């Protein structure tokens, strides 16, 4: 690579993050809708936004955690057994029958539909923040989506409890070098990938998965969840509308991300165990909830 090509390769990502930082700084300078502690951390734009993650990096070092997926089996799980554990809810977790009395430690949200200002997203967020009042929120941050700016400007989530996962590539094609949320890293294609990255960031070990059936290749129906009132965005094209070939491609990408995550876990001595009955996600060690959490 010659000098001119190298300078160009370095300049493109620098321009992207500089523009993102300036946009965030502009929003923060002209918005009075968020509280002072958040403003202090974020007034300098993207670098300061990510610096907030320093306080949570490895904050749960060596503690076990549970990631709660939205699969059908999770609806039968009694959450009372997790009161002393680090836990992660994702997306529609707040629809669980015990969500009014149990709050997960952390809550991961997909960025694409939930922050676009549509009626669907506004209803979802209203129900979410009314139910989940104590969890820390983690939202994947892709500069091209602009959702971080919308969250900040509109206080769409409790800003003092909201953190962003910075991404600059995809786990489909890139390996993970380090997980500390202070620097951009490859992102996943589903919210379980993001929850696993967050567990790495916090230093959790072992990591247990629940409600991750991942059985969409075995049926032509739509996604299955432990709740019936699935929040379906108007632009969302469900699995029931996919061709089998599209499902195959999607499954390969999803599993590729999991394999990349597994390699990182093995390199760093992190144990990941899938406790979901009859799950198709069998690249991780399989186990039974009753052996881990005593009723």
C-alpha cells in the first residue's frame, strides 16, 4: 500500500467519526431536554459519549449472567430465581408476565425500528420505559443510522441509564480484537449478538442463554416469541414473507456471527452455555436451567 492509498484509508473513517461527533455536539449544544449529568459527559460529542462506557467496562468481572431471549420457552421461566444475578432483557422482554415485578440488570435494544419516530416505535418506547424503570439500556450505535442523535435529542430513553455500543463493521466478516465499548468494534445481526458483546464488555463469565430457540429454519411461519403481541413495524418484512433461500442466507450470517463470538470467548476463557430446551443454536455448550438455577 503506497502512502497516498494509506492516507485515504485512514482519512475516510476519521471523516465519518468526525462528522458524527460534530453532529452529536451540535444536538447537545442546542437541546435542553436531557439532564445535566448526561450533558456533562456528552457535550464533546462521540468520543465523550463512548468515554461513558469506561465506568461499566469489566464492572461485573467474573460474575455469571443470563441473557433472556424472546423465544417461546422463556415465557415459562420464573424470574424470581435470578434476583441475585446479572441479567439481560432484549427488545420485547417487558411483555413478560413478571416484568412488572422483575427488572433485568441490563436491557439491549435493536436500533433500526425502535427509534425512527414512527407511531409503532413511539408506542413501543412508551410501553417500555413505563415498565422498565431501573435497567441500564444498551443500544448498538451505527453512525449511518442516526438513532443515537434521535435518542439524545428526544430523550427517548432515560439518558442517565443509556449506553451505546460503537460499531464500525460486521461480525459476519470481521473478527473481534477487543471488547471494551471505548472503541468501535464489529456488530452483530441480531440483538442476542449485541447482548453477548455487552456481557463481554462487563466482564461476565460464564454467560447463560435462555429463550434462544432459533428454529426459524424448521418452519415457514414468522418469528415465534413468548408473547403474542409482537411489535411489527410497518416496514418489517417477517420471516413468513421470506423465501427459503433468503432464510438460508440469513441463518448463515447469524451463525457466522455466533461463531466469531465463540472464537473470541474461547480465546479469553469465557464460557457460554445455551440453556434453551430444543434450541437449534448448538454451537455453544448445551445445558439445563435446573442444573444452574435452583427453584
